[in-house]
DNA sequence: TTATTAAAAGAGAATAATTATCTTTGCAGA
DNA sequence: TCTGCAAAGATAATTATTCTCTTTTAATAA
C-alpha cells in the first residue's frame, strides 16, 4: 500500500483532500472503474465533490503516473491504480476487466522480442489484452 | 481483397452504395482511421454523405464482424479492416497505430496458455498491445 | 500564527463524439 | 412495375469530457 500523500509530494503536487479521496476511490472501486463508478464511491464520504474536479484530478494523476488509463473499445474511460506491469482479462459478455500478472509469460515474451526485433520499431513495453469468459 | 458486396450479402445485409463506400474508406485510410478520417476520405467521392450514416454503418459493420474497433486510451474511436489475428504497435509520441503480425509469437503464446491455464477464465483470444517508437 | 500566494476546487457553460428520432429514399423480392 | 422494409439523411439529443471563471485552500515564510 503506497502513501498517496507521499506520492503526491514527490511529484511536486499539492496534497488535497479531493486528490487523496479520488485516488482512494480508484483503489477501492477495484477492477478498472469508470468515472461514474469513481464519483459514486467518492460521493459517499464526499457528497459535494464537483464532477469537473474528478476529471481534472484523474488527468493530473494519470499524467503524473500515479494512475493509468485502461484502453478499451467502449465509449467510457476506465482507470487503473495498479502501476506494476500486468495484463488484462476482458470479459466478452460483460464490461468486467481483471488484472492478470504472469512473470513467466513476461519473461517468455521479452526473451522473444530480444531475439526477434520488429523492424522500424523500438519496443518500450507490451501488454496482453486477453478476451474470454470468466467461469464458475 | 474481399468482396464487400458478397460479404454484406452473406450477413443478410442490404448492399448499399454508402455501406460499400464506408467499408472501402476504412480500407483505404489504412492504419486504423478515426471516424473523421473516414468521413474525409469518403467525402471525396461522396460529398453529401451524412455523418450519422457513417456512424450507423460503422456500427453495423462492426457488429457483423466486417470491421473491428481498435481499443485505445484516447477519446476517439478507431477502426480496423484487418480481421485476421494480429497485434498492434502504438507510437508513444503520436497517434500512429500499425499492425503487427507474427505467427511465431502467436504459436509461442498459445502454447504457453495451453499449458498454463488462467484460473476462472476461459481464453478465447489474445492480442498484444505493443508501445514504443517508430524509428528512421 | 498569520499573511501571502500560487495552485486547486467548484460551478456551470462549452465542446466533441456518438447515438437517437423522425422523415424520406431506394434496394430487392414479388 | 409495385410494394414494403430497411437504410439514408437531417437534425436533435445525449453522453463524456474539457474549459473558463470565481472562490477556496494548502504550503511556505514572516
Ligand atoms: Mn472512448
Ligand atoms: Mn465522448
Ligand atoms: Zn489493471
Ligand atoms: Zn490492426
């Protein structure tokens, strides 16, 4: 568990209750919430927060690498508090997105790309987008 | 080169000049055009087309698996006429997205997942989202 | 502790992308 | 050729997000 207070400080950002609350809401929502999810969660203990503030703070946190956006083909953006390298499981039937981490796979793919380069392209990172169905 | 005329027929969809033109525009635009790109291209030989029609037709083509959406963290949707299994190279500095196909990699990863299953998840497909920089 | 100040929050309007509604048009089968 | 349904076109509506402006507040120093 990272201290958001400390993290904001380190980035030279003011520590405000809203920023802390919004960050916490993304963590609490779990599994890549939408802005709507985040607002709903926050409103429980911060009923007067402004929607514009939520968007603004999310953008600040993303551009300071304290949160990430999740790419999707849907119309609404989703956010991720997990900064460590990981992949995503996308449910084909619902909007559920789960984290998938797999060091062994990372090593396998990294080794593959170390041998076989992509021409005209310098790889910085890769991520698997795995589609399928959650079972049980 | 697939016949869009035939493809539409096979899906039980009416063949209209607009549908054909929009499909062709996605192919011609190359590399995952936005709706704006598509409209610009189409307007050259179809100046009177309606924006709503473009959106509607794109949705029809996507839901009939004649086109695909490309997932991204940006605000605008992008489309893909390449239906065969392939991966994407995302430029870190620009909005450029290029196709990357690699049968050897596909086999490697598929073999990996055949051995090591993901618990509670039935994989249907996977796709690599590779970020980096285009060089030269 | 208080004063100062730059940065952030809040409110609401504006914009941008996309979808929905309604009317008109036109493909396709009879 | 006629007819009916599906699609196109026009435009309004909706949704997600950003912007602008004012007020508030966190951080620093006196
Ligand atoms: Mn989007
Ligand atoms: Mn939007
Ligand atoms: Zn994640
Ligand atoms: Zn592609």
